[in-house]
């Protein structure tokens, strides 16, 4: 980090905006859940069907369980970004689930799902770029990777298959969309994350230029 006074606010702004966008994207796919939703969302939705509360609440509770286990095993307090990620994603999912309508036309449903998946990838890229703390599920993936030495992709796929199966057994909506998100979301993030990082770096550099211009000492003019 370069340390100018704009950098930290910019990083937190990217992080917060990314979480809002991610919550929006998840909710968009839930409005057309007949296509299937993301593996973790299948799990949260299945818990909602069986035990009540809301999908967002189960997202928070599942994240909390992961954070507690991770903190116990690693013997360290989680980053504030991880805690905020855990809470805010659930809040935004519930908010957008309340706000968004369910499209009736098939074409609109397809568009909603495709756009929702793209918005999820955009949100992930924007919230990850400032490196303010990994989300609970990413922390779980990294913890298992470190413990086993397996590839990140292997661990990620194993986790997502497991939670999707659990969610399906609970009645969560599994479909072709679930498979699509599991297989191709990472590819989309491969585009959105570098774009978000470049945008953030550009804004940070502009902040440095602002400081250099407006905080530069004024030269006094001397006339003989």
C-alpha cells in the first residue's frame, strides 16, 4: 500500500460496493431459482426451506460457523473485512430478495440468470481487489488447502459439490444453473478481478497526484 490519505477510503469503498453488487447478483439468480442457483446458495436456501428464518440469515450463520472454526484452528482473530463480509452479504441478499421481482417470461428469466451470474463475478472482483479480508468460505477453502496440500481448484470444487448436495437434500434448487455457476464463475472472476485491481490502482495513483499537486509547498517570489 502506498499510504496516501485516499487509499484506505478507496479500498473500503471498493470492498463495500463489491459486497453490495455481490448480494445483488446472488439475489438476481434467486429470482429465477428454477434454473438452479450457486452451490452455497442452494445450501442456504435449503436451510431456509427446512428451518425458516431467511436465506440471508442462513448465509450469515453458516459464515459465522466457518469463521469460529477457522479462528479456533488458526488461533487468531479474523480480519474485520472477513466479519463484515459475513454479515453484509446476508443483509444485502435479504434486501434484494425483498426488492426484486420474479420475472414471468422465459426470456426474461434467462436474461436475469445470465446477468445475475455476471453481476456476482463483478461483485467478487470488486470486493476482493482491495484485499481487506477473505470471506468465510474463501478462508475455509484456503485452510483446507494449507492442511492437505491439495490444489485450490480441487478443494473449491469439493466444497461446492458437498454444499450443493447437502442443499439439494434439504430441498434447495439445484439445476443446470448450479453447474454453470460452479464451472464458469471462476472464469468470469478471472476477468473482473484484474479489471477491478487496475481501476483501484488508477484511483489510488490519482489520489497521490492530487496530494502532490495540492500539498506541494508554495514557492515564494522574491523581487530584487
